[in-house]
C-alpha cells in the first residue's frame, strides 16, 4: 500500500466524513458501541491493511487502528471527491484475524 492511498484517505477525511447507514448500524450494536471519534482516530492514525480496487462502492480500504481503551477496530472507507465515506466499522474477531488483526486467517 502506498503513502498516496493513505494521504488521499486522510485528505478526504479532513474535508468531511460521511457515515453510511450500514456503518451506523454496525457502530451502534450494544455489544460494540463504536463512537465517531474512535472512527476518526482510526482514519487519522491507523494503517491500511487491505484495499479493494474493484469494490462496487468505489475504491475502498480496510484500515486497522485503535479506539478507546486501545481496542482494535477495523474501518472500511472509500475516498470520494469531497468526503471520506465510512462504509462500516467493527471490532475484528480474533478467530478470523491473525498477526495483530492485520492478516486474515485461512478458513
């Protein structure tokens, strides 16, 4: 992943963040409750661990970062012309993710 991708993502996030309905639903699950400030922290301090150039919603990224109390969070986002679309945000499952939540475990 190049710094260009990270720079573009953060540039769009500085313009505005748009939380899509799916992201809001995922963030508001009672068992996870992810705040918008945590998502913002992940976007500005996290690392891109996967990219999806063929995503139907447009080129998007999976970002790993840490929220409140340093809990690991994944945020999927897509840079648009005037904002960064937050597609979803969730707490990664240790059974599905190895290497500190950066590599998918094989099924």
